[in-house]
C-alpha cells in the first residue's frame, strides 16, 4: 500500500471509518443469524473490510471485471439488492450519510465526507459489485471490450 493511501486510511479510521466498518460487521452478523439473510452475510463482512480501509481500492461491477455476465448484475442481483436494501442497506447508508454531514461541517473533513457519501451509495446497492485495487480498476476503464451501454 502506498504511503499516501496508508496515511489516508489511518485518518479515515479516526473520522468514522471504524464505527461504520463495525456497522457492516453487525449487518453481517445479523444476516448470518437469519436464514433469509445468510447469502448476504459474506458480502457484508467483505464490505466491512473495504469500509475500514477504502483508500487504495475501488468498487467495480463484477461483469466488467470478468468480461462476462454475472448473477449479481442481472435480474436476480436486482432482487437481491432490493432485499439487502430493506434488511440492512438503508441503515448503513444512513450511518454513512450522518457521518458525512458531520465531517462536511469542517474543511479538513470534506474529502472524508465525500468518501462516506460514495460508501452510502455502495451500501444501498452492493450486490454485483466487488472491491479491487485502484490500479486494477484503472485498467478496467481502458479495456477495449468494455461496453458503455446502459
């Protein structure tokens, strides 16, 4: 991890990253304890790691990463995201939003507030996406087979 990413991750942990990562862990535990939420528990734990150390990583669509259709990016992924939204996504996004508002009040907290807002969107609709290092995400943007169609 480059030094700047390391430094930003340390500051991130101090500016709300730790408690929001704990929120993702709690969501994963709750999902694991229920039968209906079990398929989402593993994703919640993986996203907790990303929420704890987001700098140096980016979120990309799974079908763009692999170059082929993925279950999470199709109709079943949409249904899964709707279930996630109802069970845990809305309160995780709300936590990121409240943290972002608190950080946006200060000038030094603005970059971290922006990061929390991006994570709020991710918290609402995480299925069909995965976390990769930023250099890999940059390579994905330049692949010739990538389709920009909606």
